[in-house]
C-alpha cells in the first residue's frame, strides 16, 4: 500500500517595499503640519536674507521720490516766453516749483489757466515745449500707505518698508546665526566640563553662571553689549586689529563689525542658559556604566567627553539651538528697540519699531512699525514650531502632541 508523504512547500517570504524618501517626507509633514509651517517661514527668512538684493524692489537706505502731474500745456511755448497756458490748472499753486520735461519753472502769478512763471529755475535751461507736455511736481514719498507701488508703504523718510523688512531679515539671520553658533558652542563646552569634572571646576563655573542669571535678561544683555560694544573696549579692538572681521560693509551688511560685536554679546547671554542645561544632562550621563568602562580601559578625560559624553547631548544641543535662535533674534530687536543695538540707518526690525516710527504710529501711520513687527513674530513662531516638531521626532515619548496629527497607528510610539 502506497503511503503519501507530505512534502513541505517553501514559503515565499513577502518582502515589503520600503517607502521612498519622498513618501517618508510627506508622511512626516502630514504628522507635523506646524513643523511644515516653521520650515516654510524659516526657508523664506533664509531666502530673503541671502538674496535680499534680488528680492527687494528698492534700496532700503534711499528715499523714494515720486512725480505728480498738475496740468498740461494747451499751447506751445518758446524758450523766452514767461507766460504758459495750461489745461485745468486748478492744482497749480502760487510759488510752486514745477518741472516741464528737463526744465524747472517757478509759478509767480496765476490767472485762471494762464500762468506767469520764472523760467530756468534751479540751474536748469529754458527750452521750447510743445502742446500736451505735463507740468509735474516731484518730491519724497513720505508716509505713503500700502499700495501697488509700495506694498508695505513708505516710512517718514520715504524709504520703502518692504525693502527694509527684507533687508532686516538678513541682519536678523546674521545676528541669530553668529550668536547661536558662538553661544551654544561656548555654553555646551562649559556645561560638559562643569558636569564631567565636578567639584571645584563645577563650583567656579556654576557660581559664575548663577551671578549672571541673577540679572534680568534684558539688563544682562544691555550690560554685555554696552561693555564689549564700546569703541575702546578690548574685545572690539581685538576684533578690529587682530582678526579678519571686516569693519565696514561685508556681505551686503553695513557696519559689519558693530553688528558682529552685538552678536557676540547676545551669544554670551545665550551661553549662560545653555551651560546650565547641558551640565544637568552631563551629570546624568557620566554615571552610566560605559563611562566607567571607558575610563577603566585608559581613555583620557578629553576622549571620554568628546566620544562618549558629547554625542549623547548632541540632540539636546541642537534642540537648544533651535529654541534659542528666535530668542537671539528677539534679543537683537529688544536692544535695537532700546537704541544700543544695530546702528542706524542699517535696516533692523527692532530699530524700525522704535524711535520716530513708534511716534508716528500713534498718529495713525501704522505700517512702518506693523510690518517689521509682523515679520519678527512670524520668524519667532516658525522657529518655535520647527523646534517642537524636531523634539517630537527625536523623542518618541513626545509624539502625538500639539502640532502633530499622529493618532491611532501613527501614534504607536506615544504615551
């Protein structure tokens, strides 16, 4: 009798197709829509800061002049005539200096549509003009409201507010990046050293941090900037004479040395808080077993700090940088608002919200203050949203919070 034997069939393992990078990015954007908003705002900030000359419609330092047509010649006039006949000369006033093509004339008598004028005023040359030539008056476009020509209006000096807001992005970006790179680097170094060595070194560093933190933030920042920003300060003299930092215009930024010194002052204030936070993380990390194992194998303190301590606080340092960068931009706006930050007339969001602009805003001319303030608010909000999204991505315990639409299967890593 034949026996049937079951022969096992080889099961083909189903291989799931790995999602592409684009799909991963889209899924990440869907779970963190506010993070996408932050990326868009920060991308716009970088774009305006880098390509300000190409994006800005006008020079932010030069007043804009406009021309208004008052009337038109209804009869030709020769170079030696002093009487002009115009069509609808109701807008022409006594004593006005008006332009007729390249010639400037002064109105000295009005009789309906007949004007008696002084020819060739202002160093111009009297010339013949044909019928239809316009009589126009030109002047600085001061405090012009938002329009197609000036979407954000003009300020009290006739400068385009949109152009100053765009160039202000470059100043804010420069100060933010320089102060954060300097402040976070210095603060992380001090925090790692303080937390790792402890004892006397920790006491010296942390007591110094405590003394600085005892001051209100704005007072501390004003004191630092006032000390190192003085023309005769040792820091400024060292930067001017012993480093390649340019003193005048550089990368399209006027008064580069002054702005760089302000950035360093903000960086010192940033380093104080970063050092305290990093020290707390290092105190926890250095108690792990692998640190003792590395020390038992003969690793030096420098190697342990660089290879074992710092990599474990790197994510924290990045998050601190994303959080403190908008604070640095706000700090620049605050000290510029108080008059000791970015020197005038350099475009600055903080400086444009204070001084005469603040006074005229109280009289109804709101646009020179509103638009720089709006740009500052959007940038700070964008950095905060991006920092929250990065924190949620890097720490699975925080997924599913505000700004993340992860739920159900998408929130499996949450609480």
